[in-house]
């Protein structure tokens, strides 16, 4: 989700978020083995909500966002440690609890999403570190009698005259001083961490098994729960017989909750076996009539008509009428699953008038508020312990708090201390997907092969519809982002972008790179097709269209140079290119492929990104690599299908993920940029699929309009 790309929906999101968040509670938790190493809060120097310094010289940075593999466990501490002038070896990290101090600086609620964690916290974390540095320096000056202007800091020490005092030595005195409201930040010339590479702080505990994820939560007396969900989207329980489940050794209780039937047992095996023994009669509802084929047919029919206006300039009918050449294309994109490595889970303990929750969530405040509503408690009666997330991609950021609410309902109905676990199959079939979309395009070219008219209609579900922040004009900006605001339309005098929002029982949600997952593919393959029709080189053609977009050009030119675009490849190898902006960053990629037995093999992807200041270049490169692999999977294999309201895929054997042996060589280059900072977690995904598809066209002369690519047999150009 991008604030820049989805301004209308974002503003509504903020308003709704304030209502949904409810009350607030400070509850610090440490999801790793360092728990005992952190100084007690009552004796630590804590000048603000983001930092504690202990007498033992430990420096604890508190994250306002959650770590789910994107690297902010390292990047945010880098920002604070830079201004604090701390010794990096002394830095420890912990997730925050739920409190207004940790609300997103732009979105107004506590959220991790939209590739926004670094740019949104850059100023706040710098100020937090600088504030502590000033107070520690003041404490040293007071103790030594040295004028504060003659005191300096270095690697966790204040140097005052001939004395060198550690931050730990000064922590108690510093905690008695007033907190300065205005501090001077260090100039970039003095930076030692920002823009440089450092060791990743979560690497050791994640490789030695000490890191705590939701699945790792264990307590004496805790039971395990699984839920039988309706096999058809929108289905409900009509009746059930639990006798078979209760006969399974280890099963303690069976309870009905709003989303299905929960089986609670001593351990997962018993709970799962008990679930298999349940006899449930379901009311399938209207969802039983849904199938992928009929859905695609209906969307294609709608796409032949103009939807609600998302963007318009000039008169597209007149522009198409005077075009020297017309091109038409229709694209189909399937539903996609988030499929994080760690399936959904949530642990809930209700005791007396309190509730404690352990889970990996991108929206801890909203989940806490949901639990409070279910239990009839005040938010301050609930403690939300946020642990490491084993992947999120948006799935752990549901405004309905679906899986957390489900676990709370189970604990409430049973009175048990439970960890609710979703299997991989539950996770795949349990809902919330990237929506299906159909695009239809009519483009008119002038005599020189440049676009002068463009009609573009999109059909798909809205991820905002039915929520408090649904757009009043009926256009979900996340459905059209990357098209309605495309830089290519700067030079197209007559264009129209329309949106038809379909209503389905299939639950949909933001997905890694959200609407850009399909809009970038359409724009970048279509522009490539225009270049071919015009008889022009794809890079040169893009340069003409992007003359007013310097940051697109910077990424495009860098990747063309590094990939040696103009150099002839060995026989059997082909290149394709794509460039796209998402979440404030500009990414260009060149994919190098071959065709083997009618299937593509991606050998190499060269990537260039302009994200403004790269706080942690190693982290940016890692996210580019991650996004490319994610995009590779989406391009080659990603597809969910529905028959009679039931999802047909259930696990990685029939919802294919790119394997290690399919991973290409990846080279990442960062544009030296002083422009506004953007995100890195999602922006590498959008250009990957179109770069591969454009390379496939170079190899086969075939355009791929329906994803995934592996559904299309390919042959070399004869």
C-alpha cells in the first residue's frame, strides 16, 4: 500500500484506523533469547519511546514496526545509532507493544506495510538518537565540570576533557535531566552507519533457532486448536456432530465459533485428527455457484465497456479515430495467495479480567481492539505480544483481524489457554487473496509509432470495498495504481482509464506490491509491444516516453548499462526490460532467459533502483533479490482457481513456488540519488514478470497476456 499511489483510500484508512484502534497499552516484549540481557525499564535511561540505555552499556532500540524478513530489525536501529553515536556491537532490538507513540508517522495507526517503515521513521529515529546523545553529553559535562561545547561523543562514550565516560556510566544521571525539545542532527558528512553496510542484527538468532515466531510459542498448560472452515467461500455451519472428534485421544473440547468449528487438544496431532473426525453439514450459500471460468467470462464482457473514470485526458474516441495504427490487447490475472512460510497462528490466554495474546501481526493495535470487542474488555486489559513474523506480504494486516479474532473466540468459548494453528492447507484455502483482474486496452499510434490515444478498462474486486475507508467515488485507487498515474500517459494526449469493481464472495486483501502486481505487467508489456510495432528498440522507445520522468530514466539507463543491453547475447539467450515506480521507488530490470522444451528458464536478472537515500544498501539489495524471486514465482506459477466455490489448490505441490534451482543470478545496483526516499520491500516485484515476458517475446515472438507464464507453451522463432 503506497501513500503516494493511493491518496484517497489512504486518507480514509487513517480515519477508519483511528476508530478501529480503540484504547492503547504500553506492553514491551522481546521475541528472542536476548530477553534477560535487556536492562530493566525502571533503571534504564529511556529518554523517549524508542530507546533504552542500561547501566551495563546495553543499548536497546524499540521498533515501532514489526520485523517480518524485510530487515528493519537492522535498518531502524542504524538510524537511531547513527545519531546516538553508539557502538554497533552493543545494540539490541525489541518489538514495541501497542501505544500511540508507535503510530505510523503518516498513516496514524500502528502498522507495518506499504514499504514505508524506513522513510516514515527516518526523522523520528534520528531525533530519538540525537536527543539521547545530547542528554548523555549534558550529564558528562555536569559530572566533569567540562563545558558542554568541549564534550564530544564516539562509539558509545562521551569524551569530556581527559575523561572518557561510557553511556552506561552516564545513564542514571542522564535520566534525571529534562528532555530537550530541539536537537541538532548530525550532517551526512559525519555518518558512519547510514548509507554503509552493517551486520544484520537478527541474523544470528534466526540461523541458530533462538528467534521466537508465533509457531514457537509454548507454555505449560497450553492447548492447541485447529478450526474446520467452510469448504465454499461464504459458507456457514448448518449442523455438526462432534462425537467422533471427542473420541480422539487428546481432544479436550469442540466449540463452535463464528468462522467454523474449533477442535482443542493437548497437541496439534490430536487436534487435527479430531477435526478430520468431525461431521459437519454446511450451508454453502451463493458461493457454490462461483467458478474461475464463469468469473473470467463475466469480467471479459465487462471490460468491453467503460468503467468508472480513474483517469482521463482529451477525447479518447477522437484520438483512436485519427490513429495511423490500432492495437488491442486483453489480459487476465488469477487470484494469488500470500503463502508466507509461517502459516497463521495466534496464542491467547484469558485469566480473570485480563487477556494476553502472542502473535505475528502487521496491525497490532487493530488486533488488540478486535480482541477487546470480542471479550467485552477495555483495551488496557489486553496485552499484545508481537513476535517475529515468518513472512507477511500483507496477509497479517487484515482490518477484520480474522485469525486473531478467531483465536480469541476459541479461548472465550472454551475458557482454555490455546494456541490456534492454521495448517498450510488452512492458510491456502482460508481466504484473503490478491484479486483476479482483467484488463482490456485499445491503443492508437501515430505515423511515427508513438501512442496518441489509449483506452484502458480494468475489472476486478476492490480490497477497500465494504470497509470504512471505501472510496466515495467508487474507484479503488489500489486497483488502478501504476496505470491511472502512469508516466507514459504524459505524452498521450487522449486517454481514458476506467474501473469496474466486481463483487464476489472471495475475500481479497493487499498483496506484496498490491495493484502494481498486475498494472506494471500490463503497462510494461504493452509499451514493449508498441516499441516492436514502431520498429524501435525497447529501451530507446521508453526513453522517448519518459522524457519528463527523470527518476524512471535514471533506473532505466543504469540497468541498461549494467546489463549491457546493446551487447549481443550468446545464441539461445534473450533479454527483456521493464521499469516501474511503486511505493516511491523506481526500479528497472533486465531479464535474461532461454527456452527449454517449451518453457522459459530465467538465467539472470539485472536490477537498478532509485529509492532516494539508501539507509542500508545491503538491506535494499536483499529486498530487491527477495522481490525478484517473489515476482518470478508470481510470473511463472502463481495461480489459484475456483470450482463450485471451492479453491482447488491447497499446498506448495499444486501452488508452485520457484525452487532454488530455478533462482537466477541477480545483480542489484543502487542509483546514487538525493531524491525523496521511497520503500524497498515491494517495489522489485512489479517489473520482474514483464521483464521476463518481454524476453520471452524476444525469444519466441509470442506475447503472453494471461499469467502464469507456465500455462503457455512456447517455441523459438523459426
